[in-house]
């Protein structure tokens, strides 16, 4: 314990504050991806592991289109479409061929690794310099990146809020809530699942395109572990939203808190880096964060039940 005192004393709080804007900008980008994860994980109740491959697909498509002279904005639209295609494949594997949801996502994810290499011409990494191309976000202009990604995030939340208020949106929500009852009501749950997966992975591919522009390159491995970040953001946002607003939080607010959860996640990661912990343990720490926040709702519910049982027992004794 005493050996930690000199290390903690050497830490510079200013360095942590300087890293804060970068954490916010990264959190907003990954927040868009996390909203995509929210659609499948919380609304559809579908464990979709496609996102690890879809994020890299969006980045690869964006980078190669920019290198071939296309507008960065147009490249993001195509990245969104490419992500939708990946989600469609997962949906077909699950609904048409009866492959379990987890396995369907894994199969698409594995296939996308080769697809991404083909998109990048066999190169594992492709650079896109802000000096050569008018990228919409970049590491050099953090404040501009925060503004742009915040506007995009708000627009995404507004569109999803509208969509899930439509008949098709209610169909997807009903399918995720109770697929058997939905089928009994005449809902084609297979179509609902495919549409949800298409939109979810479209957002993930779109986020991958923004991330590639932000970091100035795409990598075929850039999506590895993204499902962990997405789940962490969803759970952190859910726990924080319920702690502040309880059951009063509407659908729009839940989506907003997913993005906030992503920002908090990256602030925590920056704090860990600031403490000087080994970077090779970052994935381990990420998994621990997800496990902790996944356990919080369960443990809180368990404590409430124990309290109610104790209260009932006390009243009977009286």
C-alpha cells in the first residue's frame, strides 16, 4: 500500500482533464454504435455478435471510398448501407435457416473479416489523412468533432424515436417483448427481426465510418471487442437513467442515456490509463466493467426483494 503513495503522488490531474474532451468525442462516436446495440440487445432481445465485424466494414468502406475520391459524407451513407447488408445476412441466417441468434452473428462476423480485407484490397490497414481529404471529424479538431457527433447523435435518436412510434416500430418492440404472443396476433416476427437487425447494423457501420475518419485510418480488427463497449454503454446508461429518473424515463431518454453511458465508459477508460495501469489489461478491465454493471440491476432487485420479505415478516410478527 505504501508503495502506491509515490505513484499516486506523481499523477498529474491536468493530464486527466486534458484527456477529457478526447474521451467525450470518442464516447459520442461509440455512442452511435451503442444505440445500434441497444436495438437488438434491449428492444429485440437478440444477442447480435455481428457488430464486431460490421464496425470494421463501415470503416473499410468509408476509407476506400474516400481514397477513391468520394465525399466523406457519401462514404458514410454507403457505410450505413453496407452495415444494413451485414445485418440482413444475420437476420436471414437466423430466421430462414433457423440458426440460433448467437451463432448467426458469429458466422456473419467471421465472414466479414474476409469481406473487409477484400474491400481494403488485402491490406489490414488503410490510412486517410486529414491533410489530403476534407474529413468531417478528426483528432486534430476535438471541439469540432464533439459538435458534429453530438448533432448526429441527436438526429439518430430523433429518427429512431419517430420510427419506433410507427406501426413497424411497435411490431419490432412487440416481437422483442413476447414473440409467441406477437405471432398469435398475426405479426410476422421473422420480418420484424430482420428489419431490426438491418437498422442496428446500419448504425454500427455508420459509426465505423465516423470512427475511421476520426482516427485517420481503418483496420480490419478495429471492431474487435466493440460488442463489449456497446453492452457496457447500454448497461451504464440504463443504470444511470433509472437511478436518476426511475421508471419515468421514456424511450427517447433511454436512447440518450445509452450515448451518455458510452461517454462515461470512455471517461473511466481514460481514468484507468491515467492511473498507469498496463494497456494490455484494457480488455480485461472492459469485461469487468460490463460484468459489474450487468450485475447491478440484478443485485439491486435481489436486495429489494429481501427487504420486502423482511418487512412482511416483521409486520406478521407484530
